[in-house]
């Protein structure tokens, strides 16, 4: 059965961090439908004033943040001692787990184009040790299509393997299609799948999805993605629905109100970074 569009969400312009202008597409109002993807922020600007203020040091717990910078650069620094820069097609994958502090700086570039996802952690993994991983271009396979290409950012595609997520399965593709070109992607019927039109418009299961729009798909064993009359760049994200309670407060996402309160108490008491926790 072919997957179709179940719901579309078009982003709205807002600011976050120290004044970074972005398009927020998914958030606390879309948690149930897009589970396990909590948030999707899109960046697209040729004006450095829109983003160079960056995201000063801030906490996270209970999630993973996955940043894909297709154009431009992002420098990450965290409480584990990591400092790393990605750019022009690379990925930052941060597991907040039991708690991490990090900052993201966005140096001026010709164009800043990318997306940050928040991937929920299962209840059993909320308090795993924090970690950071960058996926460089040398680790990302580009698969030539008849009328475009597919960049395998994570997971698996037609037997080819990319970076493997540790806690939830995640297939993450960056699909580039020439005008009116299409791709038919095989999917596991039990996967929760969404697509995001990063650049250009595309027909998903026959329905037009405009630029900077997320579309949740119905169940099925394949989906047809077709570019409109201009080139299109579509992000494909496939994972497993958790179906667990979500208590979300700012940068922290837990399963109960008590856990959320505990996280903020830890911040107040200076015990947020749990060095001696047993796993």
C-alpha cells in the first residue's frame, strides 16, 4: 500500500537562542502526530545578521538533538569537553540523556541552510550518559539516482548502511530531485515517517507539499516522492513511534511532571550534570 499525506504542518517565523531567526515547523502542538520527532527548526538565510548571535550555553535532558547543516557552518561546544565544527552537508548528533550543557555558534557564511530535529528518548533511556557525535561528509554516502541523488545521513537505504542510531532506529535521507523527477522509497509498514521540504515543492503520495512544510505519512510499504516543476530537496525521516507520555519544559523533555520538576530542581541546585549516576 502506498503511503499518503496524513497531515501537513507549515512552519512559522520566530526567534530563539540569542536572537536567531528561524522557521519553527514542529513543536509542542505536534508531539502526538509526529512521535518520536518532537521539534523541527529550519534555518535558511543569506543574511548573517539573522543567525550569528547563535545559541548560548543551555541545558538539555531526555532527548537527542540532530542538526543537519547543508550550507554554512555550526560550531558545537559542551560540558563534556567536546568542541567541533560541521558544515556544508554534515550532521551533529547530540545525546542529552541525563543532562548536558551546550552552545551552538553559527559563523557567517554565504547561505545558512539546514534543520535541527529533536528526537525523543524512550523512557528507559532518558537518563543514559550524554554523548556527542559528528557525522562528517566522509561518512555520508551519496547515492546517485536516475534524476537526482540521495544522501544517507543515518540509518539504512536499500542495503546501504549509514550512521546507526543507538536508542531509536532512524533512517534519515536528504533527497535531491531534478524538476518533475521522482523516487519510490520502500518502507517498513510499522515505521512512523515524515518528510520535510527543505527547498522547493514536491508531490508526496500525489499531494503537493509546499516549501518549508512537514508532512506526516499514513502507513504503507512505500512512498512516491516527486519534484514539482523546479528542483526539490526533501528530508525523509523514519523512526519508531514511542506512544509514551511527554512532559516538556523548555529544553527538557521527560515522561512525568515529577521528572520534569526534578530536572529543573537539579538545575537550580547545581546537580544537573549527573556524573555519578548508575546506568
